[in-house]
C-alpha cells in the first residue's frame, strides 16, 4: 500500500459535494474560474497524484481502507518558490512574487530573554484558539463522508494548533477495516521507520501557519536542548511551559497560561462510532495536560534526560535494514531513541528523543496524544536541528533513504500521511538553510575522530586479536629457534638468533594480516 493522503485536513475550497465527487483538489489562489493552482500566472498546475506502488507484504489490506486516493487524485503542483494547496503562498521566500529573502532563525529557548519567551508562549496560546483560515478536517470515514443526506460533507473547522495535534494523532492511529471488524493497529506512518525525521520536519511547518496568523514571516519556533543529563526540566516553570501542581504531582501548569488547554483526540472511538477525533477542546470532560518530569519511579532509566554526549551525528549511515526500531548503526534509529547513541540496537534501551518523551511522564509520553503537550514542539525542533546538522556534515542526498522495503508508508516516494498538500519523505530529505528557509543557531561538538561505529569496533577488535595471536605465536616460535641455534656449535648464536627472529615474525604477520 502506498502511504497516502486521505482523511487528512483539506482546503475548504475543495470539500463541496461536487469537489469530492470530482476527486480534484486544485483551487485557484485568486478564486478565478479556469485558473486552477495559479496556472495563469505560472505559479503551478493541476496534475494527477503519483503514489509509491511498492508492495508491503506485511500489510494485507491494500485498497480496503480509507488511506488510498479515496478523496482526491488530482492536486496542485507548484513551480519555483510558490507553494501551498493552491500555490498561493511562498516557499522559503516572501513577497507577492515570492522573491524576497527573509531570515528565520531557530534559537535555544533556555537563554532567551523574558520578552522573547513570552512572545513564543503567546503565539502558541493564540494558535490553540484561532480557527485555521484554510483547512478543515474530515470527521467521518469515507463511507459516511457525504452525510446522512448524501449532500452534507462531514468536515469541521479546527484551530491551528489542534490541527497540528490531529495530524500526529492520525498518523499513528489504527486502520479502519469496516463495521464489525477489528481495526488493524500494526501501522505507524511517523515513527519506527526512516520517515521519522522527515515526517516530523514537515509537521513542524506549523511554524508557517503561525507566521500567517501573526503576520510575521520571521517568527521562528525555538528548540529545547534537552540533552543535559539532568533530572530536572529547566523550562517547566510557570513563566514558560508550566510547573508541577503542588496538589497533584501529575498535573502540570496550574498557574500557566496553558492551564486552560484541554487534550483532544484522547478517545479512540474510530472502531465503534466512526468518528476520527474529538476536536472539541472546550469540553469540561476533556482532561488537562499532565506532566510529571522524572516522576516514573518504577523506571529509573527514564528519570534522567539524555546526556550531551548522546547527541552523536558521526554515524555515517542514515538507516539500515530492516529500517525499523531494530536497526543497528542507523542514525535514524539512534536519533529516534530505539538504539544506543553509538548505534547498537537494544530492545531495552530508550535514548535521545524517546527518553525525553518518557522523562516528561504524562501526556507527552503517549504517541496518540503527545503533541497536546506543547513541549512536543520544542523537543522536535531540537531533533530537527540534529538531523539538519547530520545532513550538513555527511552531505547525504535522498538516495540514502530507502526506496523500498521500509515499514508501511515509509518508502522514499511514499506520501506523508495525513499531511496536505501531498509531500513525499524524499521531498523533505533536504538541508534546511538552503531548501526550507530556516536555520538553527546552535553550537555542536566537533566531530570526534575516535568515535567508531559498532562494526568498526568489532573489526578493530578482530584485527587486534589476530595480531596478538600472531605475535604470541611468533615469540614462541622464535624462542624455540633461539634455543636450537644457541646449542649448535657450528653457528654464531647472536647472528642466527637475530636473523631468524625478525624474518620469522615478519612472515607470520604478513600471513595473519592478509
């Protein structure tokens, strides 16, 4: 099955019954008839959506669910620096013709001054309360999307930040197979595969929606360098992201502006009711955000954050077979936290990204709902910074990404579910400053020349062992020869010992090394 586009958030312009029946999502940025995708001004054109057709034998339900090209099979393909569902916005640049350069620099939130931190907090809170001006989400499965009268599409508005939460929720939710059947849960479009870093990179383009909301194209999401090795969350205070409650250690942010936020998509009633997500964050019954850093006393290993030395970008290979959470010597698996930082896979280990989530111990520790805790944004901007540094150091191109045989929906040309407009994982396998319009203000440790991968360590150990065995064997042999020649009256002991000692050892070394 191709990782496809459906049950995603879609442009309001295309969700009329006529638009859904046509299967075409090619609005005009000027709303002028016949100018789909800004074709009259060279912004883009309406094209058929190409999907990855590599077979996934581990997924037996291809074509049976709502993730194939169920809603739309034609969409806008934008030219140059134009982007968006109708090619009406800019990619990297700004201005009416998308030809003005801007500087978007992501910085560490910890040393930012009080005013800068408050700007970030205010922007997030406003995004939680502001209805997205362009996008809506589908609330029913495809069989019921036209409503009880076959003429009332089942879509609803969503706020900018809730759309960010909903997208992540859907990427890890189950596959609905039909009434009376258990949904298929062995699928994840955004984790445990090579798509982890690029999916979340595109997901963080929440930044652009906030820029539009603020009317500020230079607004940048900061990052939190959580690799401190400590047992405290230094940004979990009432002036920033919220401190623990003194009454309930599992409830966070009682005095913060975020105390009114409620968790959405917390009940997975897809199987029974057919609804995709509870998008109403004003319900009194919806739980608050919970966070209790280092509070999981049953798991001491998650009571401390990753160490600075755990942030390694020296692993040369982006991913290794089977491109899953069991991969070793994989940069992707190391940054995701399913292997030791040095690259060795271990089912017990949780490092870097995974460890940070588990350390927070609350809403952020559950994949379905983790973005509800806005600290999620800061975790992933730091992960994205690591990925961008890795790309810069190793100069890797998209060919380093698996073309096939990755987990379901993670192939190089698969589309990121359920993000819209359609974008492949390969489309985001790019250096951010040159291609995505932002950069990071961050200092990384210099490459360590003594850092070796697991296979290199094993190879070195084998070579050293062989050399040691050869040397011991050579010494024993030479000692025997020395004893023989020293007892022979016809030879000069010193000359015979010297010649046979060195020539014998050299021959053995040559054979051993070869």
